[in-house]
C-alpha cells in the first residue's frame, strides 16, 4: 500500500497490515485484491477529500469501497 499520498493513523495502518496478513494466509490473490482496493479507495479520497463525510479529528469517516469495507 502506498503511504506517500496519505497519512494513516497508526492504528489504521496496523489494522490494514493485520487484514492484509489475514487475506494472505488464505489466498495471495485475495491479499493482492484487498491491497488494490485499499489503494483505489485512498486514491479516490486524495483526489476529492471533500466528497467524503468528515469524522472526528478531521478524518474520513466510514469509507466503504468494493468488496472490502474500510472503516
């Protein structure tokens, strides 16, 4: 996952890593698809951050994309 375009909270980054590892243990293809979906979601957020609801501490709240829900 790219980290140069966004600044993820440490807990969000740890959650991504745990989810990626979970998918990887079950299917390398699923892990790659998960990573691509997260990358796509982050790209959308970076391109138009005003499009998404703002949560506490000026964060993107409850973003969901494709087959993988991102909270």
